[in-house]
C-alpha cells in the first residue's frame, strides 16, 4: 500500500507542475497591438508634360505600439501611380525616401526621439505593378519608452528625374495615435 500512496502523490505533484507550466507560458489576454492612422496625398510628376495622367496617389499608414517598456513605430506606403509608370520606371525618380520618426508627445512641437530614412521607396515606386500600383513597408524603430506618451510620424521626399530641383518639400502625413 505505501507504494500506491507514493505513486498517487507523485501523480498529483506532476499534474500540478504541468498545470503551472502551462499557465506560465500562456499568452496574456491583452496582447499589445499597433495603433495606426492612415492619410493620403496626391502628387503631380513635374517632369512629365505629356497627355497621360501623371499623378501619384500616395496613402501612408503610420503605426505605433507600446510593449514591454519600448515604443515600436513603422509605416506602410501604398500608391496608385499613373498607368504609364511602368514605361518610365527607373527614369521617374533620382531619389525617393520615407523618413520615419518616433516622437514624444508633448504640449507644442513633439520632439523626435528616433528617426530613420528608408531609401528603398525609390526602387519600390519605380518597380510598380503593370498598372502603376504598389506598396512599401519601412522597418520598425524600437525606442526605450520613458513615462511619457509617444507616436509615429513621417514624411516622403521625392527627387523627380529631369526637373533639376533635388528633393522637393516633404510630403507630410497624419501621425499615428499616441501610445
């Protein structure tokens, strides 16, 4: 009989330990998620004067998330370019970049705490689909969070091929909600 008691006790302990292990690895019910704002802007290609449509309709989703003491920010750019973009592809831009910024939300102008330029936007724009559409996602910035609130902000700068002007003024988009 003593063996049965030990076996039963061992089974109860093992069951309890297995239940504890399962509980400790469970995902929390309120996992962090990104908070995003999407805004758009239509820009005309100043170097093209032909009869076809030459506007690029840009849409940007700026996202921020607070998780584990850090702020994560990223952006995705979507566009509906002119259908002739495929014909002009690598001759459309000299440069194009998305400048992603993590900002601390304060009264007045929000200070930039981290920033990165994503120059891959040029390649993506110039290699749009056969209908001139596409998307581009930046990397994710990770910033150690203080006690304040933060947000994602950003802008696009385009240097059109053939206009001789370099980067034009930044195209601004609506910042993400604060987190």
